[in-house]
């Protein structure tokens, strides 16, 4: 996981629905290199959520 990657995240309010939000990683908020529920990131848009898909 690195800054500037295109990813799809699930926002806290979308955890039940599984709705994904696309964006570019601005900050990585999880300190661990892997985390069972997904690494938490902040997108350039300001949205915060857990990474579900890395988009090439």
C-alpha cells in the first residue's frame, strides 16, 4: 500500500451495504502493513475508509 495508488474503499457508513468509493490514496492511517479488515486510508477527496480493492 502506498500513497497515490488508485483504490476502492468502504466508508464507515457503507460497511453494512458494502458500497465502494473510488479515489487516490493521500494518507495511510493504519500502521500495520496488513490488517484483517483492510488498511485504513484517507483519499485525496478527504474520505476515510478501509481499502477493499487496489485499482491498476
